[in-house]
C-alpha cells in the first residue's frame, strides 16, 4: 500500500499500521515495516505513539471508527432534509436496508467485532473505543432529536441510548454474516427494521419491506 508523503507523518504511520494489521494481523506488524511504508524513520513511531503497542492501539481504534463516520454524517443530513413523518420513516427503512445489504457495511461490522475482541485484553484500547462510541451515539442522537421535535420519534425515550441500541442492532447482523449457511437474512432484516421503528413509536403493522 503506497502512502503519500504529502499526508502528515502521524496519519501516514496510522495508515501503514492499519494496512499491515488487515493483511498480516497484529502479530505481523513490525515497526520497521510501518516506518518504511510511511517513508519515515523508526523513532517517529515512538515520538507519536510511545511504543509498538501504542501504535497498534491507535490503529485499531481508527479501524473501529472509520466505517461509522461517513454513514452517520450522511444519515444526519438526510434527516434534516425530511419534511414529513412518512418521509422520515422511509428514510429510516432505506438507510437500514442499505446498511444491512451493502458489502462494505458488512466488512465494517466484521472489523468492529475484530477490534472489540482485541480490546478485551487492552484497557487503553477499550477506553478509546468507549469514547469513540459515545461520540458516535451522540452524532446519531442529534438528528433523532430533530425528528423527535417534529413528532416523528416518540417523546420520553433517551436518545443516546436509542442511538446506541440502533447501532447495536446494525452491528448484530454480523452473527448472520459470519455464517455462510445462514438462514433467511431477509427475515432478520425485517425483524430488526420493525423493532427499530417500533421503538421510535411507529407500529410494526405499517412497516412492510418492499
């Protein structure tokens, strides 16, 4: 993976580390290889990250968060563009359907599960992931607050916890995606979609997937 010299040093190091983790695993990440790919000297790694372990923690945290940011921003912009409850419901259905069935989204879920596994023995990584997930929950809660003010999401629900639960629903699909012989995924999608919209305050009987 070529790393552009025009990008700042820390970013180049992280990009190189992410690439090596994804191709060789953590055990295959060597400091000299990261430095070579980033076109810097090895002391730069210790300057920015303190140690090989510090670099791995930062790279794993980046792997965890980078798949969420773009989707959350796109959903936020779309919610603010809605002008009716019907349009909002259709947006939620469409967004969930895309997230369930997009291969890149499936890859992102697999990465997040992989990183969460790595965090079990790394308290610092777990702390960083918790901080990042809290930011993601708030990023989703904000447009949901807009929808609640419009009467499209039921009042009284904790928006951050609703956001966390929705993200958990989406990530939970990995339990089917790891099984090549999984049962009817369309049924899982319908159940999950109905559940998300029902918690928002929309009766499942009105939610039929087209």
